[in-house]
C-alpha cells in the first residue's frame, strides 16, 4: 500500500550501493570525525564528485543527526539510502527531486516542502535530483528513544503509524508532506548561512535543528488532534529552544531571566526550572559556557588583547573576565593563551 501522495510509475532503484545509515552511525571513527560537524562541508556519500558544495553531516547525540546540503551539480545526482530505524524530517528550501521507495511508489517534491518519513525494515529509498538550479535541503534523523525519552513526546498525540514506530521501533511506510512555513525557511537559511565558527557554530546548528524538530512535532500533533493547540510538552520545548537561541545570539549582553521569559512566553520560575531540566544547567551557566568557549577560541588569535576579548564578551572590566575564565578553566587567560 502506497502512502497518500505517491504514484506508481516506472522509476526503479539505481544500481548503486546503498548508504546504510545504521552502519554509518555505528562506526565510531565516522562519528568521532563528524561529531558536531557544522562548519566544515564534507561529503558523507559517494558519487557526488560533481557537486560544488558537498553535503555535511552533523552528529549532536546518538539519536540526533543532521545532513545539510546545498547541491549545485553539472549532472543528475542519485542517492540510495537505507534508514529503517530512524524518524526522518526532510526540509527542502528550493529545488526538486523524486523520492522512490522500492516497490511502494514514488513522490515528486517540488519547491519548498517538508516531509515526515519512516520506512519499514528492508524497504530502501532513493532520491533523484536534477541539474536545474539549486537543491537546498536539511534532513534530520531521530531515533525513537531520543524522541520519546529526551524530547518527552507523547506518541498518543501523533498519527498511528508514527506512534507505533516510537513505541515499538517497528515502522510502516509513512510519508507525510507539509507546507514549509516562513518560520522554517528562515531557520533553514540561518543554518545554511551561519555567521559563527568553531564550537559556537555547533551550538547554533544544534539549536536551529532543534527548532525545526519542535515546529514539525507541533504541526504533526496539531494536524492529528485537529485542536489548533499544540500539547503543553511541545509548546514548552519550542519556547525553551527559542530561549536558548536568544541566549546564544546575545551572550555578550544577555537579557534578564524575567525579560527572557517575556520574550518566549514563559514565566520566570517556569523558564528557570524547565531550562535546567531540559539542558542540564541554569540559564546563567549556559551563558557562561558560551562566553568561555568563545573566549577560548578568541585567545588563539594573537591580534586580540585580553581587554578586547573581555569587551567583546560583555565584561565591563578585563579583571572580571579574567576571574570568570580562571573559575571556569582553572588557569588565567594569559596562561591559557601561552598553552594555545
């Protein structure tokens, strides 16, 4: 049985070796090389030598991975993938492709779209991309355990096929197509054009990917329940990710807890409690983490004085910055610079 929106035409799977996502993610060397890879465009698939900017793979957690691509090629590109144990969120910013499931039909995706995909064990998928213009997309892979236990999603609020997959790990073919909202387009563009480098870019990429996840889960839940209101869990998840994104972008002059709560629609106590529960640290500690990681990266630049770094990071006095740095790393900024 083909899912809604699929057509049974004559495209078949290409005669190439499939990329086994489970095998890829079980390879410690691959994960070590790509852990949090977000500022380094690197191909993780074969057969795309003609691509100007290869795909990049980012691994944020054992159950949370992302592929980011801005494909401009001189030849047609075909990719064959087997990923039965993952919930896939697919966001296409521009371009078009045809998704083919072996023996189960195919789906043509043109222009901005987003899709939710699960596939049964043994059912392979292939993507056919043409050469006209750009093909920009993001694919997020989530394990059932991550969705249920780390994101706290209640499967009962989702379509039956997704609920079955999240609770049993056994998947039917599920392919749900949704409109790509302006909010999603903005987030994808921010992922593609991140102004950050190093560890801050990783934080930024993970936060933006999590925003996409929250929006998708909220939309799926809303469409299924037909209430117009997302569940409290999904609502809070989206607001917390928004809070984290605000802190990451304003770490040099962060808002007060009360002001941050007003921006994201959570009261001060709820924000404080839920932020620590979700991210394992207080809002203050999160800002300190960002500042210190940024400080460490900036100390590698000999052109910046300690005072200049302190000013960029939002400290009114270099002494305050030095004290905070020593508390965090156990050495002074000057000593750390010599080590680097």
